[in-house]
């Protein structure tokens, strides 16, 4: 298994994807359906830092980062979330 991290402006529909963002509004341009965006909004309102959209042919991971936390705490939380995504 290999993981590639790259900055993209559009979503490749045949690959699993992870988005790192601060708010659900930042996902509007990535081809998510209205139902998916609604689900993501509800999960984010419930303070979920990691949202998983399991589709038939791919999986979309959405990680919400909080900019009001110290950088050391953000890095620690990011490491925990990456563990959940990878395993």
C-alpha cells in the first residue's frame, strides 16, 4: 500500500481521497453530492474531527483541523487521525 499526499484542485473519482480542511464550506468544489455535504455538516456540528464517506468504489476521508489550538496539539491530533485513516 502506498499513500501519496499532494495538493489537488479537483477530485479523482477512482481513488480514495482525504481532505484536510477547517470548515465544510471548503468542500463545495470537490464533487461531493448534496447528501454527502449535508452529512459532513452534521458530523462537523457534532464535533467530529474525522468524517468517512464510504462509497461503492472509493472512500473519502475528511479531516477537520482547528486553527485555534496550539500547533503542538494540532500535530498530535493529526497523528491520531492519520492512525485511524491508515489502519
